[in-house]
C-alpha cells in the first residue's frame, strides 16, 4: 500500500508517499474502532428501567365493582365504571430490595421493571380483590444514576429514568458545557473501557447521541488540539483546531497556504507517531519509539492534482508537525535530521534501560 521513498533517510523513520487510497485507509483506521466501540456502549434497552435499593415508588390499585377489599376506604371512585382506586403511600425500596403492599405482602423489586412489579402485585391480590388492576410509579430514583463531571457548569449525578438518558440529556441536566462546544471532547467511562467523542459530532449526528447506562461516568474535556505548520507557507504558526478534527487541506489553508515563490509543491510532509497496525506493509522494518509507536513522515506531492483529494481526506491529529519544503531532497534530509534529534535520543536512553 505504501510506496518506499528512494531518498536516503535515517533508519527507523518510515517515509510514506500518500495517495488518495492511503489517505482513506488512514481515516478509516481511525474511525472504525470508534464506531465499533460506540455500538457496544449504547444502551440496547433504554426503556427498561429496573429498580434497586433507594428508589421510591408509589402503587395504585383499582378494584372493579363490587369492590371486596378496598371498598371501605377508597381514594376515589370512577363515575363511569364504579371502580375503586386506592393509592398506597410512597415507600422506598429497602436495603433488602423489597417493598410491602397490604394484602400482597413483601414484594422483591431488585432488578425488576415497574410493569413486572405491578404484575406480581396483581397476581398476589387475585382472589382477594375483585379483578384488581395495578400501576407502579417511580417517584424518586436513587439507585441508578450517571455521573457528569469535567467542563460542565455543575457536576452532578443524573438519575436514570424509564425511557433512558442520552448523552445530550445528561449534559443538559448538568447545565451544559462551560467551554466552546467545538473544543470539547466527551469521554464515557464504563467498566474499564473508555469512549471519546467530539461534542460537535454528537450534536450533528443523532446516532452518536446514545442512551447511557447506569454508573456511566460522562466527562466533558476541554482539550485544545494543535498542529504546527513550518517551512515554505505564508505563515509559520501553531494552529488550534476543533475536537471533531481537520484535514491536511484545512490545516494548510489556515496557515495561508503554500508560499508560491518558495514552496516545492512536491514536498509537503506530515510527521507523527503512529500505531504499528496503521499500515499492513511498511517501507522499512519497524523500529518503535519508547511510546510503542512508529515515527512516520507522510509525503504529499501536490504537483499531482489527485493529491488534493488525498489532502482533503487525510486526518490531522493533535501535535502533528507539517513541513513544506523548498526543495524535496535537501529539505527532507534537514527535516528528518531535526526529527532524529527529537526522537532517537530517547530511544537510546530507553535501550540502555534509563527510561522505562
């Protein structure tokens, strides 16, 4: 997939010539794990709320005429049907997971839905009350909640409710974020797994606004992302970009584009550390940096019009270094030499056991 560069470069740094196919492959490599993890994090049954200790419920019982059980102390009587409705005072699910209902006895509520509890009470009253109908209502939720923390206006525990709580509903309950929406990344932590989503993606794509699960920790993170642009551009600068990301084409545009009197369109480079699994075949044998990543220089030849499409697809990552050369061979050696000064002293210390 990757082309091997013929120019000499220091051992260990991968030099990859990027075309549209490689750019799309890299973008998919970044997107696919997130999308797969998003599916596993989504609550498949947001309507299914189950009770636990600390929840407060109220039970309503209707008895068809002629009422046999609650006729003496009705709460209300339906004028149309004559049915007697009795409201059992609200009670909290105990530490043993039960509530007590007159004439029905002790009802186990842990892990059951409101409808299941209502059906059990109705079954217990069968033969005691005349054709009883039962509705169980959740008054207060203390057993299941979501923690919302980070860059929100008010960190809080958001109770789960029948019907579920989505990401945006949980954020709204915490007062929303206190930083620019485009610069906020959302992190969902559950059972040792972590999913990160740009807030703008959740707002733009309804399918990303998943229903959360009880005990999830939702953290709003203000993490300014930056890319450094150097060399023959109109401005050498550090560019902030949105949590949803930008492409190489957008990063170059924000630096003012290539300097037409100095830049060599055949020699635009992007340096970063990448996962060893990024490409099925690397130009050189892999030599990992101390962080377990591969130091890679991606090269773009903008003298080929097709490269513009690759640049529009190629995703820029936090702390990338973009370098526009004035001459493809000489400037590449200078650029790679600078990178070696940054990367390989740490590798040497690591190989000697100084860094762990």
